[in-house]
C-alpha cells in the first residue's frame, strides 16, 4: 500500500477531517480550563455559577466530546492506512494523543465537580493546567511533520 493505502481517493478527505477535528478538539481543551478558571471566581449556588455550569456543559457536549471522537476515528483510519510499522514517531504521537485524552477525562471530572459545587481547585490552578494541551499538540505535530525518528 502506498501513501493512500486502503483509503484510496478518500485519503486526503480523511486527513482533512482529522485535522479539522483536532483543531476543534484543541480549541475545546484550551477553552474548558479557562471556563473553569473564571467559574471558580463565583460562589457555588449563585446565578453566575449556574451560567458557567451551562456554558461548560454546552462546550463539553457540542465541541469537546464530538471533536475528540471524530479526531480519534479519523486518526485510527489514517493509522490503519499507513500501518503500525510507520516508525517510532507514530507511537510517540499516539502517546501524546492518549495523554490529551486522559487530560480531557480529568477536565470532565473537574467540570462535573464544579457543577456539583465541589471546588478542589482555584482559578490559578486551571490557568496553569490550561497549558498542558499545548505540550501534547506540539509533540503530536512535530512527530507527524518532522518525523524525527
């Protein structure tokens, strides 16, 4: 199988849809901790708390969840298309994607805790963890574009 593999003429479409999905997923991963940081500025149970809970739920339901699932789906198709023997770069990229997925699980837990009035972290914490997705996406992009190993 060449670069197009079993996807044939659909390869570039799948690749484009993967990139689009990743862009939306990263936007959500950058935005949710910021939402949580602002949310922590308001006491639990108030009207502003309710607004932040609604905003966070919409972001999770409309962008974060669907974008992550789409990115994984199209990404798996691309991996199957090139095969698992593409090189170490592929495994490093996959590790970065798994780390981003685990980060999303933590963000979802924090969001649900905030919605329940449980505040284990303050706004400063969420502003700091907001940088984590940047590390993951930098690693993933370098692995795919540069393929250093």
